[in-house]
């Protein structure tokens, strides 16, 4: 047809040379990629690590914005926060949770506390408060005594069901701890009969029942066995019951321990 030019035939040698050049170029590219890919991957890893470090330690994204408090009943949220002194705006990753927990353990009402980071922007405070097993009057104030013998909260009026512990200025913390152990070991039936517990030393603990009968308890050793023996012993008439040696309990009809000892 007129007006159309025909391409000249391609020389087979030139065609093969062109194909060889293309194959060579592809091989060269693959070699370059193999040589550079480790560098590219390394740069990406450095960028990721650097970005992560910036995000965790320097950005405002992961800073303390909230404090969540749980487990407290005796203490108010305001008291917990005032003692914890959690620094708002500090990086969550560098926050000294141990120092916060230490400050909270200084509160008498706190038996244990767990402080943890709650990502992305909160601090979680979980408190286990002490539970009173008895009340004790100190300086004219009624205070709670827990099973570890720790004096903590204050009461305007003694809660019902808690026995009262009577002590003197010479009563040691160890003696109070022994008394708390005794009270904790009392079964409900026996605890309901107790008016108060008198504590002189660690091995001179006495129960005064609501009907004014007296129980010489001794130390806190074998308290569960002593309680079992006493419940049987109380069925016998008497004024003073001595279970300080539970294997050899005694009963006395005198009104006081001194009278029974003298007799």
C-alpha cells in the first residue's frame, strides 16, 4: 500500500545482542538490590526503633493523664491520691511505681498495695486495706486492730461484733500481735461470748466473758485447740477457766485469777 513504510528486517545478531543487554541489566539490578537490601532493612529498623523510643520516652502520647484507684473503703480516693502523689504528665515508662507504692504503704489502713502502669496513659492503684478483728482504746480513742496486731483506723463507736482489747502503757507491740492472733482464732460461737481481752505480756492474755467469767489463755500458741477445749469446759460451773495448757485445763469457782492461784 502507498504511504506505508515497511520496517527493515531486524538483524538476528542485533536482536540477540539486545536480549543479552537486557538480561545483563536485570542481573546487575539484582546484584545491586542484594547489596543494598540489608542497608535498607537496617535503616528501616533504626527508624522503627528510634520512633518507638521517641514515642515511649519523649512524646506526650504515653504520659500519665489518669489515675485509677480500687479496693479502698476506709480511705477516700482523695486521701489515696494525696499520699500517692502520682506526677501528672510524666512519661509512663519512666514512672517510679515503687516509690508510689512505698508512700501508700505508709498509710496505717493499707495492708498491701499494687501500683502498675495501664497503657497508654493511666496508673492503676489497687489497695488491700486492713480488716479489724478487735478494737483497742489508746489515749482515749477507739482504734481498730487487725490480725497482724497493727493499730490503724479510728472509730467513734465500737463496731458491733468486735471484741475489745484492754491494754496498758507497758503492753508491747508483740503482745498486741499475740492478742490479735488469739482473737482471730476464736470461733464465732466463742467470740460472741467475749466482752474484752486483757493483755499484759505475750504469754499473759486473758479473756473476760460477757457474764464476767474469766478465761486464762496464756500465749497465742495452740489457740485453735484452746478454743475447742474451752467450749467444752464452759459447760461446767466455774468462775475462772484456765486453758493456757490445753492438755491440762482447770476450772475454779473463785471470782478472780489470783484467788484461784492462791488456792
